[in-house]
């Protein structure tokens, strides 16, 4: 399934922009501070890069031919290659970059900055997983990733590092998928 570039960009702007507006509205309503900046910029960047590697490597392994021997990963890979890769096939490297920046900011503002702040890490992780449900395997992975980002949010006491990890993971995964994963399985 191939999507027109303009359609993918519009969909990303509407979906992620809507998530960001929802996060802003809810944070105002619930009187929560959404702080996106870092007090230790270089340190937080290094930490985020290091903490992005494990989930990104897990994604890359899940797209490998060895993963095809596990049925739940075969289903995940088939869906990702047939749908997600097709969705981003007409986008440019720069398009992917900006879509991932917006996704990192908006989703972390909502899931960590609002939902986790009010309902806790477990509920934020489960809701994150449910809203990323594309296959049962991806639900499990997304829920675990939500917990991982929630843990980082607690450890760093802010949104900057989780946002950066979310952006780097999405960007790395989409670039890998678009340029390195072959459709032939």
C-alpha cells in the first residue's frame, strides 16, 4: 500500500498536532506543567542516544529474517513492511525527520506529561500500547516502550529525554524500514 507524500504529511500533522493540542488542553485543565527543555542539554542528549539503542536494536532484530521463525514476529514484520513502509515510501528523509519530531513531542506530552502524571506509569503504558495496537506483538512492544519511556520520565524528572528517545527511535526505525528492509521477507 503506497500513500501519496502530501497525504502522509497531512495525516501526521492532523494526528500528532491533535495529540499535542489535546495534551496542551488537558495540561491546562489539570494544571500540569509541561516542561520540554533540559537543564543539562549535552548530558541529556548523550543519555537519550544511549537509551534509544536497546529498543531500536530490538526493532531492527524484529525485522530480520531470523525473526521470521517466530510467528508473532512474522505477523508484525509483514504488517510493518506491507503498511508502514508503504505509507512512508514517498516521503523524504526530511519529511520523516519532522514527522518524528512532532510525534516525539506530542505523544510524550500527552502520555508522560499528562496521562502518567495523573494515572501513573502502568496506565500510561497500557493506553500508549492500546493506541499503537497494530498487531498483538506490536501492542506488547508499544506497551513495553511506553513503560520504558515512563521510567525515563521518572528518572529524569522531565519530558526532554523521553521526547528525544521517542524521536530518535521513530526516526531510526522509519529510516531503517524505508531504506534497508526488503519487501521480500
